[in-house]
């Protein structure tokens, strides 16, 4: 990766998101919890949540990831309250398609992932970017 590639990938917007992740920490007595790990880079995200009437009412995330994984966690943290499992799964699937298949940016409320379009070219970073939405969907499954 050249210096110009790094500058493109780690933009000021990505670094700002990574520095300000909403809902950091763990929830006491969550209804659902899931931990996901990227085997390639070792990034991990643990999500705790509570659901009322099929929608996320409380959310916390413990993020140990690269700047791209942290930026993705920030986007999720800013949009996740009030979401249903179907919305989380749709966001996850759209983000995966954006990264892996050059698909469009996910629809609102997950349109903040637009900042991660430059990561499409770095397949080794995709798993870290997907961790928070994958963990959220897993934590909600069966609730």
C-alpha cells in the first residue's frame, strides 16, 4: 500500500468517526449479546442490546478494531436505536454488497457508510468493517 493509498483510505472523516464512537461499553443485563472477530486482522466487536416491540431500545458496543472497523462502529452507533432485525440485516447485506460487489451505498439510516467506499479496494479490511452489523444481527436473532 503506497502512502497516497493510505491517505485516501484513512481520510479525516474516517479518523474523526473512529475517534467518536457512540454507545461504547457494555450494557448491564442485555437481552441479546454477540461477539464477532475478524480472523484476518484480529479486530473484535461485542454488541449488547435490548429490544422492545421488535426494535432496538438500548445498545452498547465494545470495539477493538482498526480505524476502519471503528468508523463502521461509529456509523452503526449513530443509526442503530429504533431499528428492527430486518433493517439491521438489510443494512448489513447492503454494506457487504457495497464493499464486495461495488454496490450502492446502503440506504438511510445506514447511508453514513458512504465514507467507507475507498475501502472497497482493500478486501483484507472488509471483515473488520462488517463486524458491528454482523454482531448486532446475531444478538437480535431469536429475541
